[in-house]
C-alpha cells in the first residue's frame, strides 16, 4: 500500500469557443507537423473542416479520417506502417474512439510492436509522440485520461500509461451541439458511470501500489467525481431531450471532462469491468453495455458502499447534495435503474443476447479486467457468479 497520492492533471481549456485557442496551444508547444486522427462522421458534419481552417497556413497537417467506432487492436496495428514518425504531435478529434485511436497509435508509432504488447500495466517503456485531444462528445473523457481502450481477442482491454495522457485538450461544448439524442444518451451514460465508479472506488489506502495511476479514491479524485456527478446528473436528461440547450450541453461537457480526470486518478470498478467483457461478447456501444451491467455491479457493491450510495442519492435530489428526502442507499440504485428504464437502455445483458449459461464466460472475461477490478470497492469473491446469473 502507498501513502503517497499522485496528482497528474494535464492542461485543458474548457468553454464555448475554446476551439479557437487550438492554434495557440499547438504553436506554444512547437507542434508544427500534426497528424489528425478522426472519423468519417466528424468529417461529414464539418467539424474536421472547421479545425483544418483554423490550422491552415501555419501548420503542416495530415489527416486520417478512418478511425472506427469501438476500435479493434488490429485496426490500429494496421495503420502503423502508413505513417512515419515524422510528426510533432497527433491530434485526436472526435469521440472516445478517435481519441483512443490516437493514443493507441502513438504507442506503436513510437515504440513499435503491436498493441497487444502493451496490455500489461507499466508496459509502455517511455515517452511517445505527444497527443492533443479535441472531444466532440461528452462521454469517455479520454482527453483527460492515461488510457486507450480497444477490443482484442474478443475482450475490451486497454493500455494505460502516463506517457499517453494528452498533453493538452480543448473541450468546447459547441462541438457537441449537433449530437443526435442516441449518441448523447450512450456517451453520457459512460460519463455518468465514470463519475459514480470513481467516487465509489476502493480507498487509496487499501490499493496496492501499481505502475499506473488507478490508485483508488483519494482527496483529489473525490471532489472531481462528485462535481462531475452533480453536473452530469443535472444536465443529462435535458441534453438528450433538448440537444440545443446550451446549459445542458455545457454541464455534460464539463461533467464528462471532470469525470475523466477523476477516474484517471482513482480507477473504476465492477460495472466497467463487466461492461468491457460484455462489449467484447456482443456488438453494442460502451454506454449501452454499462447500462445493461449497472444492476449487477451496483447491487454487488451496495453493502460495501452504503454511505457513498447515500451521498450520491442526495446529489440526485438537489444541486448541493443536501436533499435529505433521499433516505436510503438503495434509492441511489433505484434512481439509476429508473434512469436506465426511462432512457430506453437495456437493463440486463440478456436484452443484448446473453443467456444464463453465458454467466461463467462473462465472469471469466471480467476477472481479467485487472485495471478495473483492483479498485472495485468490494473485492471480487465467489458470490459474484450468482449476482451475474441472477442479473443476466
Ligand atoms: Fe467508460
């Protein structure tokens, strides 16, 4: 166990209009030759062009607009030869997949090999070509984390290293204004669960020292996670039902950004571990898998986290977290399940095609998610299988 807490935030700019600052941020870091990683949708809706216009004349820019949603490790490995390492920086522009693609690509562009070589904690051997991020959704918070997530051998895994934490991110809620409701819903649930699981994470004093900063909940992550939760819970439903509501979009952008920073210092937990396993078994977005695994994960942890569930329940009721009408830890879980139902999410893995007999496989794939389960508040024990069987 460690008594030392590490704070490792990167620079970021937040607010409507922040995108305009991108050239200054690149310039001040000496990034003249930039490889933009984005996806076809970002190109289609004009955001890529907006960025290219900002950079025109002063930067040497190359664009890869083929980042797939929910990338497989082989998608990234395939691109390694295509680009030399003759860049000053990579710019991840888009949702989590584009940003994660940039973070994954920089590892193998710099250090060679394939992504599968970097699954172990601490296996990125040194600095990489720096990554800059401009998120266009309010979800993953990848612009503020040291992790890239991809599917490998049927399981969602990731590589984590402080070397791949973006050196600067520009978070401009304007870029999220045109997001369709289903994208706002799915990405927003990811952000909400980051805030929850970061807040609920095992205390840092109970987490053995490890080569990545998932050090358990600590004074730095706790404040960020609660503020993220307050911000997301207060804007989520409105951002879905009224995408042009600037206040709701700002709340989601800020909340997802803070939640990313929070969990990158605390780690996450069982809901994410289960959802990552489920995501490797079925074809569904990360946010949808999280929703389907919420009941199993939060029910399993309830007894260990009663006080914290109570705190989150109160934050659901009032802006300041002082709504004492929420009188039980169970009401946090009930409100989360009510939200899942109201938003039309699947509430259990069977709604995504899993059967009860898949429970041992889901468990097996979950137990390899060590980045997540080492910080789950309740250690994983034999009872988990029955929670999964009942919850499927
Ligand atoms: Fe997530």
